[in-house]
C-alpha cells in the first residue's frame, strides 16, 4: 500500500497517494491490526494506551503525512477526503461501505479491497441494535416488530435494496442483489472484512474517553505533541475515567 501510495503521489503535485484518517476511530482499528496495542489491561484496572506498540501504531498513522503521501487538514483546504477521491486527486482512501453510493458517479473506474494489515487484519464493524422497552404496554407487538425488522426476508430485502445497512443474517440469497451492483466490482471484500471485525474499547464514560483520546491525537497531527507524549497523557486521563 505504501509503495502504491508513493507511486501515485509521483503523478503530480496535486495528486495524493492515500487518505486514512488520524483520529480515535481509526486508531483503535489500527491498534487491533498491530495486535499488541491494547487500551486497557485485562481486568480494566489500568490503561495501557501508552505502550510501545500503541506509540508505534500512532506513529505509523502519522507517517503517511510525514512522508507527504497523505494531505494534512491544511492541504485539504476544507475539501473532504471523499470529494478529493471523486475528483481523481486521491489514489486510495480508507473508508466504509456507506461511501459506495457517493462514489458511484466518479468519472473513473474504482474498486475496493480489504484494508491492508499491519500484523493482522482488522476491519471496522458497526451495528445498530434493536430493542424493546421493558415497560412497554405493547410488549408482544413490539417484540414481533423487532423480530420482523431483524430477521424477516422482507425486511432484509428492503434494507439491502435501499443501501440502508446489511442485515446480520446468514442467508447468502438475501445478498445476491447487493453483490451484483457495481461499482465496486469486488463487493465480496465487504464480507471478507467480516472475518476480522473490530469494535471500539468500551468503558462507562465512553464519550469522555473518545473525546480525550481524539483531542490528544489531534495535537500529534498538529505537531504539538509526540505520539509518546500524547499517549502518556491519554493514559493519565483514561486511568482517571475508569477509577471514578
């Protein structure tokens, strides 16, 4: 991937090789790809986010900007990474299946692949849960609706056809139409990525953790802190969050 990004960057001063966001949500995924970077110890009594593996992971993420393969926020000048890709000025973009429709009208051929790994594969996995209130006066009807929405063939077909989201059902026939739509040609990569899903680390004070880590990563991107300094501070803040 880095070699390809370097070759693409060489095509012109306004052509970039890759865009992969440097923020909390990409960091925990890249940490999983590293395989040795964990946010917390096994019993959740201490943060380990400042380990050498985590520092190495964050340094790898920023290296694409350091090597002039990926634009900084200033170089994007308010243009989104998705718009930069559609304009033909970005060779590769790390993003999700929700961008397929946005890229459909791009004036060039494009395709998708499972994101390259660091030491092991790890791909984002996002899901919406469906629940029924324990205090509802219509428990039977609500449960029937939840079952219909999450497991029926009718609902599955509607969800796939509308590009809403893929139902979590082991029924290959439901996805035939989805796989037939192009671009991209390699939609099978979507299912291949599910062989190595990763979800974010979770604590009670989740939003505070995300905001704290994201703010410190931004300071690394802006050159205010080194990766080690930022993650040392992150450890202090995360230790405080899980202690309270």
